[in-house]
C-alpha cells in the first residue's frame, strides 16, 4: 500500500473530496502540519511514495507574506523532482513546485474567486483531464511554471491553471477537491481574509456536484500518471 505525505499549511485546508478517491483505491496518506508546535517539514528520506503540497490561504511565496517553511519545502520538493517521486501541488503547493522546478511566482493579493479552466493539451493526465475544470481559488500570489513545463489547462485569462513538470509532478492553481467548509474554516482561522468573500462562498455551496464530477476523472488521471497503483 502506497502512503502519500500530505503537507498542510493551515488547519483549514486538506485534501477535501480527494480523500475518498484515494481511500477507494487503497492509497494511504498521512498529514504533516509543520505549523503546529513540535512539528517540522518532513525530511527527504521520509518521502517514500509521493508528496502532496496543499494550499496556504493567506500564506504566499512571492515575498509579501511567505509561508514560514518556504525554503525547506522548496528543497524537499526539489529533492522529490530529482528522485522522480510523485509530487502534486495545489495553490500555494503549486507555487512551491514551480519554485522547486526553477520557475517563479508572481505577487498577487489574497483572492477568493471561482471560475473555470480549459484543457489546453490533448491527452493530459493520461487522457482523463476534462475539457472544462471548475476552479476554486483561495490563494495569495500565483505560480509561474518554468519554460519546460507542459501547461495542461489555462484559465479565462490564458494563464497556466494546471501544469506538469517531467513525468511525475503536477501543479494545480486550484485544489480540485476544494469544499465549501474549507473556505469557511479558512475565513475563521485567519484575521486576514479576501475582500467580500460572501458571494463566492454562496456560489461554492451550490457547486458540490460540479466539483465532484470533474474530480473523478482528475483523480483517475493522477493515479494513472503517477503510477500510484503499480
């Protein structure tokens, strides 16, 4: 049984709906919370089957309000890239993945917005990536993948929404398993929150079926592309 290391940056954000898809395939996962007392970023040798880097809410990586463990996490993600270990980054995690792969991050204010991304490469995610993917973005700053990255989907402004580095690393600007409860808890966890989050939160509460319908093939594609059931 493979065990993925899932690195959290806040108490609020977790795998969300993606947990069920992993458990249904007998893929295990363990959460690591470096922001809690006595905890730290996992050591390179602790990552055996893969690493997932979650979002960070108001934490970013472009210098305005960097997550405190940014340097250690970039080093860890770079180690996984060099070793060919599976790496998935959501939100802030995608920023860290971009930095680890010699890309960059552009500064942007904390935002909570809902939109869509359109598949830009046929056959993406082993052919499973839907043509249209809902995007729930609760994030500060934005990843800029390196020039060699494959951009699998773009948003309404033609920016990278889903990208791939090498064979076994994927960055998602939005967590595809995002739940309304994550946003609600994020707003309560931090003093800083996006301007007027109410409309986006109300819309998100109506999107469960849409998100789950897109997540099912995305999860299948990640499992296939990363070899998580081999």
